[in-house]
C-alpha cells in the first residue's frame, strides 16, 4: 500500500490497451485461429467471438472515454486486411478507418500496434519472421497501413513483445508455430528488430503526419532463486541477456547482441524509434539445478490467475534501463488478473508508485496504459484470466466496469494517487 500521494504531470498519458485477436472475434485468417483449432493444440479453448469488439467498438470506446482514458492502444489485424498474399480487402480497410475515426471522435488518441502476435496464415506458412526474406511482406502491409491511416494515427507501435514472439513460438514451443529451436529463436528476435526498423522507416515515409513510433517490449525481472548461488546468478544473467537485455541494448546501440551469436549492427535501428514501450507483469527466478525458472512463491506472494507473482519491486530497474536507451518511456502494458478487484486497485497503485519514483529520479516516463481495457481472450489461457478494468459477461458479452475502473478514472482525471483514494476502492 502506498504511503504518500503520487503526483503526475498534466500531460502524462493515461489509457488502456487491447489487441485485435483478443477482443474482436472471428479472426479466421491468422495463425492463432489455426493454432486454437488444431487437433494437437495446447490452447485451453478457441477465441471464437471473443468480446465482439469488431461490432461493439463504438460502445467500448465511449465506455473507456467515460472512465477517463485519454488514449487507447489497439492493434490492426493484418490477416483481415490481407487474408491471402496480395489480396487486399477494402471493406476491412474501411472498417478500421471507421474504428480509428470513432476512437478519435470520442476524444481518445489512437496508439496503433501493427503486429500484436498474430500473422496471416499465408505469412506463417512461409516461415513468418524466421526468414529475413519475408520481412518485405510485412513492410508492404505497414506501408498500406501508413497510407490508409496516417491521417488518423500519430502514435504507432511496431512489434508487440518481440521476445514473446521469438521465445514462446520458436524456443519453448508454447505459442505457434510451437518450435523448440534456440538458435532459430535468436534469429527471429533479430529479424523482429529488423522488421521494427523497416516499419519505422516506412511509416515515416508514407504517413500523412510525422509519426511518434516505437516498439513495445515485454520485460521481466530475471533474478537468481538463491542470490548466493553462482550458478543461479549466471543463469539469471544469461536469460536477461537473451531477452530484456538484448532488446534494450539493440535500441541503445543499434547492435543486436545475443549470447552465442556474433554482434550484428542493424542499419537504421538506433535512430528509428521515437519512444520505447515497457510491458511489465512479474519476475522470473532461476534455479541452476533445474536449468530453468523456479515456481512462484505461493506462500509469501500474491499469485495471479496465470500463476504469475505480483512483484512491483522488479519494475523500477527495468524502467531505468528503458530510460537509459535515451528514448522517452511509456508503460504500454501493466496489469493483473485476479478475482479480487480490490487487489487490482492495489496493484495499479503500487506500480504507479514505481513509475512516479522513477520520474522523480529523472527517468523520462510519460504515460501508462493499463492492460486490459476489458476481460478478453488471453491466448493459450483462454477466457479464465480476468485482466479487465471492465468485466465482460461470457454469456451475454455485457460490459460492466469494475470498481478499479472508477479508481483508474479518478487517477486519470486528477493525475494523483493518494493513500485515501486507494483505501476507498481497496477496502
């Protein structure tokens, strides 16, 4: 629980985030839809209609605006616009123009993500981001998006959580394409930074307005299970260097550095970004005896519906490392899935306390997007985890703002988080 009032500047950006596949419904032409319906899938359930945000976006945007959000981060589903290679669906292009226009009309700034985990099936079947020669197909999609929406969108996010795409898809076999190839995973991560650079250059060349553009990184606190163990410390340091560290270093220097690989300079990367997005949820503790992460401490810590440890203590060093890239920092995702909404209020307050302290120490952190605006399809976990400020009834799809939504609305309205406000909503 915070012990003093937190103060944020008037121009601090407050909002929430969603992703197309997690809320729209019926995204039938991407690799995740195919993965969910595959006979050997490890997904708990298919996405199906999701939240039907595809049809209810206007209602959802009005609700978010009524809850004080000044910005909304969303993604454009590439597979809707280009379901087959070279086949451009004009009706879907017009759909997203309507979505973005409606978002602006409600008074919220669109933050548009160009790739949020999902790829068209045809792109995935060609190897997706595992092959450098495939990047031009992504560049063509980005050019189309920039031309079509550059008059409506100023803030762009290129690639969402490149380490998750690379590691869960190509190293640990958890996300599609479910491969277990560490070397290929590293190559994918490098290619995703190439794709980010291409996307930045393309949007700058074709958007109607000068874009504010960056990449959004999944960062974790990588810590040794036993701080006195040389093996545990070495394993935690290596895992950091393979993920969070590799990403921050690439943005800071323009060089992709990864353990066991030659350093590789990516032309244009260092000057590509206007900001860096930080997405923090938890820490991982590493045990050299098992060679992997240790289970979360269920006895001493709050554990979420996804078995993640609530650990705000790990957030500050990661924000400071983001600021050390020299780029403005936005928290583009931070949130929790718990049944007790009072704990969501405390979670937001505790993590905003970290943001405020890093700002006081000179870190250039300019905004905070809560994940997520509403309960949604949480990938392989299905609809079990409840991240939303807004509850979604799975039978009726009725939207019901939780008390935490009102708490967040007051924070966004005033730019202040007081102990009394937290107690009001968390008691």
